[in-house]
C-alpha cells in the first residue's frame, strides 16, 4: 500500500510540474489536461492491451492500483492549470 501512495504523490507532482512548464511555454491554461486525456490515457491502455483476451476482459483487468495513479496525475494537470490561471489573474504577466 505504501508503494501506491508514493506512486500517487509522484504522479501528481510530475504532472503538476510538466503542466506548469507547458502552461508557461505555450501560454495555454488547460493544454496539459487535454494532452493527458488524448495522448497518455490511450497510451496506457494500448501498452497493457492483450490481444489474446476479449475487449471486456482487457478493461476489467485494470484494478484500483492501476487507476489511482492515473487519477492523481489528472488532478495534478488540473491543479497546474488552476495555478497558472490564478497567477494570471493575480497580474503575473510571465505566466
């Protein structure tokens, strides 16, 4: 259980940091969330896909241990967008 908690914290921090940097460079607020949903989630599903099992069995093979880090990474991407938006409203022009 400790490994799951550590993974969740690391995924949150990683997506927050990557999202924050992407938001600063590209001047977009919610791009990291779209990137996560459009690119990273399908890559995760494709990487674990087993062609010898049925479609339903592939999706039911994901457990809560697989899903929790992905959810915390999505939350990290959201928080980075929210942070950038708050900094822009606060008058910081570099963000």
